[in-house]
DNA sequence: CTGGTGACAGTTTTT
DNA sequence: CTGTCACCAG
C-alpha cells in the first residue's frame, strides 16, 4: 500500500496537478503514452488517502472491461483491499446494475435479459417482417444501424421526424422493434444507457440518491462517449460537478458507433470553470516516432493543437517500405522480425502488425504460416458469439426469463427435437392472437393438457405430434426452472447440458464437435466462478456479466509471438516494434471515408493511433499492387505517408537531396533492397524460435514453431503445447482460420516440419 | 433435418 | 475472391 507521498512521487507536474485538483470539474487532455491511467488511478488513491473520501463514494467509468480490470489491478496495488469498495466498471455494466436495482422506477422487468448484436438482428428481422416489408429492401442490419444511432442520440420513436419515405419506414420499424424488446423483457446494449438516462431524467428522487452515493465521478476515454453517455455523466455529476474526465480528441476512432469527439469541446462549454490540464509528455515512444505522429495528426483541423514530446531521445529512423504486393508485404515483415530477433533487438512478442481491415490479415497470416512463424490473431470469433455458447446461454436465459423470445426460438429445436418451422410458426401465431409471449402460450398448452379439457377451451393451431413435442419441451424447461433453486450455477449448467442432451449432441465425434465441446467446458469454468453465490443472484449476475463481456481473458500474454490486429483493436496497447501495413489510398484512408472531410480526419486519427503504439521501431508498409475482391490493382501510397518529414524516414534523405517533391516511392529501388535482405535472411537463418519459447516437457509430441497439416483446417503453426490431463493440448494458428485449440490425440493432424 | 445453391456484400465494432 | 444467409430439395 502506498503512502501519500508515494502517490505523488514519480508523477510529472501536469500529472500531479491533475491528481491534486480535487474540487470541481477537471478535463485532462492526455496524449498517447502520457500516463493517463496512472493519473486516473493515482487520483482515486489520492482522494481516499489524502482527502479522506470514502472509497464507496467514487465511481470510475471505462469503456472496456479490460480497462476496468486494469484499473482495478492498479488500484489494488495503490490502496490494497480498500479498492473493493470502489465502483469501477464500464458504462454498460454500471447502467445494467442500476437498472436491475431500480427496475421498478425504470419501468422494466428486474429479470430483463440483455440482447447482443445477434439477438438484436433477429429482433430487427422480425420487426421488418411483422410490418410486411421486404427485408431485401429494408435490410435489418441497416435498420438496426439507424435505430442504434437514434438511441445513441436519445431519440425515441415518438421524437423521430421522418423526412423521407425511407425514414418513415425506419421509424415504424424502430417502433415495432421497441415493442418487441418490451414483449421479450429484453434490453439491447444501447437501451442500458438510454434507460438509465431516462430514469435519471424522470425520477428526481432516484437521481438524487445516486448523486449522493457518488459525489466523485471519473471517466476514462472521454472522446469516445456518445450523447447518451455524456448526458448520463452530466446528470450524475450534477451542478456541483466533481467530475474528472480524461480523453484525447486525436484518438477518437469510434464515430461510426456514435462516439463524438466533440464531447471534449462540449465539456469545456458546459463546464466553463473546468480546470483543463494538458498531458503532452510521452513515456512510451522515441522522439522520432512522436515526430511522425505529430506530423500526421497536425493536418487535422478540428482539434486543439497539441505536441507530444519525450525526454528519452531520438531513437532510430522509421522505415518505409514498398512491397510488390500483399504477399511480399507479409514476407518483408517476417524477415524483419527474424532479423530483429536474431540480433537480440526484440522478442517475437514485442512485435505487432496492424492493418485497417480484417481482410488484410489473411495474406499476412499466410506468410506467417508459410515461413513457420507463430503469431497471435486478435479479433477472431469472439467467445460469447460462438454458436454453442449462445445456445447454452439461451437455455440459462430462458430459465431466468422465459419471455425471452429470441432465446426461445434459438433453442426450441436445438438439439433437434421434432419442432420444425411450421410448428414454431403456428405457435408464434397462436401466441400473438392471444397477445401473450410465446412461452406463456406453451404454458397455456401445458395446463390445458393437464386439465384434460383441451378440446373445448384451447384451440391451438397445432397437430397432435407437434403438440406432443412442444409439451415435452415445455416440461423440460419447467423442470430446469424448478431445479434452479437447489443448485449452484455450475450444477445448473451441467443439468442443462445433460437434460437437454446438448452435451451428447455437440460431441458428435467430429473435430469440430470436439472444439465446440471444449468451448462449452470453457464456459463451465467461467460458471464455476459463480458457484459460491446464492442460486438466485448467481444466475442473474452471470448472465449480466457474460452479456457485457465480448471475450474471456486470453492468456495470450504468455505466448511469445507477434500480434496481428486491426488499428482499432490496437488502441490502448503498446509494442516495441510496430508494422503498419496497407498504407495506401483507399485502404488507409479507406475508400469509404474519402469524400467526407470528417471521416477523413478520423482515418488520420486511426493512423495516428497506430503510429503512437510503437515504442522503439516503426515500419510503414504499402504495396505496389494489391488483390482485392479477386482483382489485382495498382495502388497509390497513402497521403499520410506524404505528410511525414523526409528526415525521419530511413532512405528518404536522398529524396530530399534530389528535391523530389512527390512521394512516389519508386518500387524498384526499395523493393530491390528489401528483396535482397529477404533472401539473405532466409538463407542465413534457420529460424530458431526455440531460443525464446518457454520450455516444454520433452514427452510432448508438438512444440512451438512446428508446422502441422490438419485434415480440416489445413496448414498451421504450433503456438503452444501443454499437458492437459493425460492428453496434450495444442494451440495452433491456421492460415485463414485463426487460432484453434486441439487435443493431440483426437485431432487429425500431423507434423510436417519441426523447428530444429 | 441436412446439404446444396445462388445471390450479395465486403471498414472499423470497446458494450 | 470469400463468407454468409435465405431458401429449397431430398
């Protein structure tokens, strides 16, 4: 636990000021790598320690679970167990909790379920169909975007002012969508924010309660807030705002999701007396890298000028390379990484490859696999989006809230139990006629059956066989619901897996089935963490947390391999060595952003975010040719490259000498040089990842770096192998497939080549 | 219920 | 060139 002096020690002047300015609103404009998390956490510790603020009066809001977790960890180090009394969480998690507690006042069911994107989509699809509209003309996806946008801006269907026919239709779909949500006792992600705002606006008493409870409000990543979030914070902070927000306009890259970097400027307007603190000193990168970043971002007009600097000196020049095509782009990266590792200048895990679009990862992955280099891919299918996980969760959701119609239709015939589309259609229609949720209709059916007077009273449009199947399903759900009381979460989950026969259904003997089963086992291990809670709260909390988390914690930190990720995913991370690929017109900046100056500024910020991830070395790559949608095309270097002063880039001085104004990097020259180095490394180096990998028992069949051939997934590289029970669990990166965890004894997989 | 087919879109996606 | 999804045949 730190003393007060320690809390301030090691902070620079600006950081100290940010920590110590306790009264009134504070806006911290924190450049990348300027220690904003540090400021945030130290301020919390300072409030408690120096100011005697009870920890439970402090709420710190983040955007991601990861950021929240990080903050908690750091605060644990600063203030010990007291950190448990702090409220730290994402906007969505905090709102979800408030809504659960204030369900009555908010006018929602305390058992509401949270719909994710997939659930939302099926609901939107239903809304479109309910209105007898063509879902080709009014694509649910597009409708959903509009709905989400409206919600982010706190516009209800009643407030929509349709200007065109399309608007009008979208508005009616929005209305229907809202009704459907209510019928399912469900809230979507946006609702969590919107409903919390509405609650605060409409219920002065509740609002006053929360203001009293949380006199100290801190918000991270302020530039990423949307209108609903801004409003929520403003309401919570109140007039005598003790509000502390940290952000950076230049790192706002989520406008497409409703984030509005203008909220930074708006804050100054809404809180004219706010203390504004600028953090420009960077603790991450070399001055050269910062100069590149400054040069790129300086061209944005809509920003407060800011200039990053470091006191740690120049560092080496950045490298700009033109590859012939995307294949060579990948090869060049690998050669360079091998080169750096061989000279001891970096470890594999220090390197990252960043791209604008996910599609770009494919050729890069291919190159990695071809060259036998392991890698980690960020952003493959998210754990909780996997089919089997969604299915199992749908059962739990249904036990929790049987009116969740999306969950119901997901699993009513999963595993197959003879309830076909026709049956479901008839059931849904019948429920609609009675004006009750689908599950309520099932219950009616069951009761009538029991009373044995079904003929006269209940006239469901269903055949006997269909009815029998539905009754069996209803009995199953009822049984599970009853069983819930006496079981802890893990036992309940196991019962679901057994009674629904989902476990046997998934384990069909195929490799894919095995993988899916392993995912379910992973879910089991998550559920185990909730096993100690009382049955009622366990399920509620579990479902809520699981709905608000996109991925389980990855242990990836431990794997020493380069990371492949989008520029968006790179935000908040740092790497010693960064490769940004595809620096080409129409890719970065993206073609879809070319005709809108606002969006162009965002592309520039995206580039800026990428550049500022690098600590020591930065490589900027583009291809002379690129194959997109099956068509090979000659490409032009990105305009962002042209903004970089020549002296910062290796080899560009010559251009300066030649007074060459344009940036057209002649392919021949750079390519030639690079090709030579590719060849020499390939020859000189039998790559030896074993030097940096962690030791593994010799009894195991696979080792990190081994190339394998899998029957289904094709070629891959072993990233990690460890003992699991008496079997060997192997993590393999497959080209175009991503990471797979396999059991050595089961997987139809052979070693093709080994590392040494 | 599975598997095949054809149409279609393909930027980013913290929750 | 892919991956996805709706739809239909067996």
